DNA sequence: CCGCCTCGAGTTCT
DNA sequence: CTCGAGGCGG
C-alpha cells in the first residue's frame, strides 16, 4: 500500500472535517470517526517522519479562530492535561510525577472534578467588572466572545456578585472555566428547533459552541448555557488561596459556579475510587463529561512540579474507556436461531472498545439493518450497550465507498437453501424448514444447556459435530447414542465418552418443567414451562389440552396456547416425545411433597432481583436459597420488587432500584434476612 | 385501549 | 443486558 497517498488522503479528510467541526460547528462525521482518522494520520507520520509537512493538521492544536470575532492573546497559555484511561495509568502518572515533589511539600492530597465536555473559556475582571471573555482558540490566541458571555446567567458581571463582608474584589482576576449546555436544556433547545423545522444539534457540546459563536448576541442561545469555573490564570490583589479546594470555595464566594460532584480526597487510591464511582453515575448527571480531573490540592507544590510539554505534572485527566469506536464492516453474516429466525450480524475489522477487541456485533434484524442503511464495506460506528454487548450504531455515510450496494434480505436460508418466509406485520424472517441443520444445531445446544436438560460433558461443539456427522436427526437421538459410535470421532477417547454417556443418563431424571423448556416450543421458557408442568402434571395431559384449556392457566394467553397446540400437531414433534419416552426420560411431574412442606417461608410473596456478582454465592445458588425460603426471583426491577440483592459491578438495575426507592441488600444482609450463616 | 410487569430470545468476550 | 412482545389489570 502506498503510504504517501494514504497520508495525503487523510490530511485532506482531517482538514475538511476539522473545518466542519471547529469553524462551522456542524460536524460531518461522529467524533469517534474523526478521532480515528486523526490518530491514523498521527501514527503514520510518527512512523514516517519524512512525510511530515508543516501544514499537516497534526501540527496545529485546536481550531482556527473565526475571522469575524476579534482575536485575543491570552495572559498565559491555556494548558492541556495528560490523559490516563485506567486506574493503573493514573498510578503510573503519580509514580512519575511524585519524583518532582519538592522536599518540603506537605503530604499529597487531591481534588477530583468532573471533566465537562464543553468549551473552555477565559474570563477577565478588572476592579470587579467583567471586561473580557475569550475562547480557548489554539491555547495562545482566542476569540473575543465577551458580548455573548455577558448573556450567560452563570457569568457574574460584577464580583463579588453578592455582598460578602470583608471580601474585596481583586484589582485584576483572570479565571478559566468550561461553558457547556446542561442535558435538560439541550433537549429543550433541540425540541424547539425541531418544532420550527430548523436543524437540531448532534450533542450538547456542539450546541454550546453554536450558542457562543453566534455573531448577534441578542439572538444568542446563551440562555441555555451554563459555566463552571475551576482555575485562576492570573490574579492581582484579593485573597490568596493555598489549595485548589480553597480556590474553588473562593471562586464561589465571588459568585462563580464551580464544578459539581467534586471532592477533596486525601489519598490517590481514594481519588481513583471516587473517579470510578463517579463514572458509574455519569448517565444520571445533567452534564456530559468524558472523565474526571485529578489535581494535586496544594497549589504551590503543583506549581513547583513543573510541566511536561504543555501538560502540568500535578494533574491528570482520568478518562473513560471509549464507549464508541469506528471500524470497517467487512461482511454481513447470518445466524439461524433455534426457532428458525435469521439474524444478521456484522463481521468487523478488529477494534479496541472499552478495553476489549471487538470483531463481531449483532445487527438485530433486517428491518433495523435497512433503516440504518448499513452496507458491506462501510465504515461504521460501534458502541457497547450497557457496557457489554457491542452493536452497530450506523454507517459513516461520508466515508462510504462508491460501489457499495444496499443489503438485500436473502430469499433463502444460507444453510439449507430453502426459501424463507416473512409473516405479515412481523419483523422476523424465518427459515421454515424444520429439518434445517442449522436449526437443529441450535436446538440441540438449547436442549442440553444448563437451564434445560443440563447434560454435563455436552457442549456447543459436541452438538455441532454430532449433527454434522449425521448421528443426531432430532434431540431425542441424544438418548440413543452408543459409545462405539462416539469413539470413532476425532478427539473422543474412553474417558470423554464415559463422561458424556453418564451425563446423558443422569439427565433422564430432570423434572418435567425442564423437559418442557428443553423442547424449544416458541414462547415456552423456564417460567412458562413450570406453569404448564404444575397445571397439567404430565406431557400426555399437555398434549391432550385444547387452546381453551391452556388459556385457563394463569399467565398463558392466546399466543402461547396457539404455539403449544401447533407444536404438538406436528408429527415429527410427537415422534420426538415418543422416542424420549422409550428412552426412559421422565415425562410426568415428580412428587415434591417433602420439599413443599419442609421449607419455612419467611419471605412468602416477596420478590427479589439479583444484580452483579455476589462474593460467595453464585447467582443460581442465591436464587435457590431465596426460593427455598418462599421468595421469588425475577429478572427486572419494578415497583413490585421488594428487594434488590446487589453484588460487585452492579449495572443499570441498581440505578433503577434507586430511582424507584426499592431497598437493596448485599449478600451478608440477605443471609441475615434468611437466617443463613455464611 | 394503555401502561405496567414479566418473560423469552439472542448476544459478546475472556 | 437489552429488546420486543405477551399477558393482565385498570
């Protein structure tokens, strides 16, 4: 590949998108896509120094000031910050930085502030009067936006804003802050713009930039803006503060807003923990932020530690792992589910996201794919939903290759090549061939899985192999496998075959509800299967049931009834049941008398939800423990939930429980409630 | 008919 | 974990 051509292409693209972003406030591509282009250019230039030119966009920091605003030279250069993307990197930063601590420095303390995503501005006051407001610009020269900032409520026009006895205004004060648009204001503004048929903003940051850079301050959208101040750039007279924490308090007394959710903390580990805790809460906050800033509290010490380039040694930006990245979609593949649904997925050029390498992502269904107009070969934006499962947000249209074709929904199943069906009004596309090997593989996988027949020694690979070799034509064939057949297969020796046969034999004793769930009847999972087992007691009674009989069961409606009757009306399915019966699989409800009366039920009727990882109990163990005491465990938090059991790395359920005022328990409290010692 | 509460189904990576 | 949709109660 021709590196020189690539570098030139990247420069053209980066310059154009930077212009759209910085000058027009109208980004043409997502931030993550821009970042990807920029860092590729940086990397290539680092590897090939001979290709670097003075006019490369990497040689310029920030955007060019607009011509229409007057230019302003800053009193002191506006600094940047070193970045850390993990707790380990923060510790590394401090290990390096602390070598520069002066000998007489007090024990280190820190201030943690959110790193708000807005526009850095510099405000100048003379004899208590606001005289100049400027953008950051390139760090040395910014733009005069005094008129617009004047209309922002959070900018005090005089300091002290309120009478404060004994507090005199400094003769001259230059403070630095971040102008931003709170999330609620951003949504309100976009609603308004949409109503008027005007263009909406992509995110609060761009909206804030748009507000501040409007030429006519009266029409300015600055009433939607706010501003937090957090640093003094220059000061002449007034009160001197020794620490950052005191400085924030002093700014507040003068009438400035300071960053919310900030903390004064006496050890680095606690500061890191605070930052991590804060990151978990960030979705519930009213501002956008991409991390926290950890600063050394003692100002004179911070000053003495000096700089690395433009970055002060005494502070670090502790940023989130990116939640968004761009990469190329190599191919759109199709999975066949156990119910026959065809599900598209994306094969991606591997990309780092939130600390892991992503190379595949679900595309949900064909409607979704068409709505987003995702095509093979596109550069796409990938996010991790709920910080776990990656999904494709959409294509970057500006980077689409000329020949890219819209994706066509396949007319036939990619595995068995039978025609597909799509029911009126339904999203799903089905392969209706019940003999489709792909469906059988997934059904076998489901049948042997932990929630169903739970056959030990029988994993995903085993199932796929046995189907491929023709040893399984349906799930009941599992009970007719002979050791001598298995021994012929690659990688199957005495020991493994013995384990597998024992696992299969043991599974014949599973309760009826497990068997019903294992069959894979559409709409019948573990909960519905238990309802059916309790109501009918045996598979024969269930097979004899009519739709009306089924609907009489609490929790079973018309859809599931129809699905069950249809399942048993198919000859092949009835044969599977008979084969299971002949093999000795239990097909009737077992007696559970002892269990039912022995259990004391202090938790009768209470509903529990479990989230995160508990210290000693597995999720399954906690569930049975609660059920043995008469409680019920469900999956989602609602007003009806009595307790949320919280473990390590709890997710969105905890937020929801807090919002609804649902009490939470940790494992120890749960044990206490149940009277079970650890 | 609407709004909740649940359940089922599919999903990724280490 | 999230999404979609079934079931139920108001």
